[in-house]
C-alpha cells in the first residue's frame, strides 16, 4: 500500500487498520457524517475513510495538452453541481444536475447547445443526491441517485422506463431472497454487450444502518453487474483496505478490448482492476484523487481528479500522459470538483463540476 493514507500514517497491517478504524469511530465525530439528510455512517469499516485525505501530497500537474476552455451550456439559474454529461447518437447533450425539489434535474441540449428538454420530478422523482449519468447504445439515459438508492433508465423521449432499486430503501441486493436493493449508487458503466456495472458505496458518506434495517448488512462498497433488462448477473465487494479491495467505487469504466473493470477508489488515490466477472487483477497507485473515469471513442482512458481540479490522460497502467485543467478554484478551466465526462466527435471533452453548476468544454488544439 505504498503511498496510501494508512501507509503514510504508519498503519502497517490489516489487523491494525481495522483496530485503527474502530478507535477512530469512538472519537468525537468519528464515523458520524450527515450528508444531504442521510443517516450518519456507522457500523462499517469505511466510515472514517478520507478523514486524513491531506496526509497524502496531491499532485497538480502542468496543463500541457494544449486544450482551450469554453462554457457553452446555459443551465437554468439556481442549480447546483453537475454530476454527469453524456452525448447520444444524434449528437445531443444530456446534463444531470443537483437542484432543489420541484426543479428539473435532467436536461437535453441539441447539437448547437440549445436547451430543448428539461425533465423534472414529475417524471424521475426528485433525485436526493444526483450522482452520475451514462447513455446506452439505444440512447436511453441512466442516472444514479446516491442518497435515494436508485438507478433510473429514461428514454430518449424523456419517459421513465425502469427503476433499479427502491427509492428510500437502502440495502443489499440478495438475489436468492428476491431482495433487489441498492446502497449509495455513485457510478455507472456499460460493457460491450450492453450490461451495466453499478458502483455502490461512497465510503465515509455512506451510512450502514445495520442497527436500523434488516436489508442492509454488508456495509461495504460493491460493484453490481446487471444485464440490459435489469436482471442480476454478479456482484463483488470492496470490504476494506489492501490489495484486491476498495473503499468506494466512485468512478468505474470498462476496458473495451478485454472487458476489465477499472474502479476509481477515490480516497485511497488508486485504481483497482478486476475482470468483468469480478476477479481481482491489480491495484494501481496514483498521486491524486481518482474521482471519475472515462474511455473515449478512441479507447483512450481519462481520469478526473476531483477536488484536485484536473483531467489526466492516462494509459491502462495508470501512467499519466498529459493533463488539462488549471487545478482547484472557480476561474476558467478550474474546478470545485471535476468528475464525469464525455467526448464528442471533434475530440472536445465536456466535464461536469460537482460543486459548481456548469459544464466545462475542453477544445483540443487544431492539428
């Protein structure tokens, strides 16, 4: 665990890590965070993850890929952060935003960035904490609600097709019992066959209510794999720190050449790689928060560094090939928190900002 938070703090073994978590949970404020009306995190080894984030030096790289910055979308005033941007087969843009109840949260823009559709609570219900958007091969738009514990599928016409999970019921997916619940869904990615991977668990922002609910007993981040009809295929759990594990699945993507799953374990500054059926392959240590992952149409892998405020172009072994973005802040090319992104046919990259209600467009240099 070279470079990890616990290695930096001198916590050497798995047993001492667990003991350290238990001790932290007894401290004032330990294991008790209330996010967006959530129950506080409790009875889970990941409740205190990220509390010592600044113990690891963050890397802000020079923006060296020659991209320029634009802000082409006019979102309705008063909205919050943008949690996802997608492009459908018509070249239309879909933007997913956090807003107050009663205000639309899902927006469709045409090729000219003109708003043509706003989808509100009457269709999708209010998303308690919007978190990630992905568009499938049929142009259906999938959105995750972290605190509402659902993933919804919306048609290209803006109609609700399917809800995975039950709104307001956080828990485990136990196929043998017919219990099909989600627990803090935060990331989405499609396999080449159209099946969907759902990353669940937001670490210290994820309550584990095992003392309150019989449906939520595992208390650990996980990846759920379902087919395009919402039927269960597989799932696996992060559980705790160390090789082969993850504390959160904040970003998730699929290598189109081999089907391997890349998980952004944000607070541990690393990528964790599995086969498509959940067998551990390797851990890749990074020097930044691993907030969002994206594979562009050219099979190039990109990483959003969250509060570190940049987008890295990386290879499949985690080597940084270049950077765009100007670090944390509110100025041009800066981010409160860079996250989920998409690339258009011209190579322009569009990135949401979790903390600022805008979409940043990065325009590559002309060849």
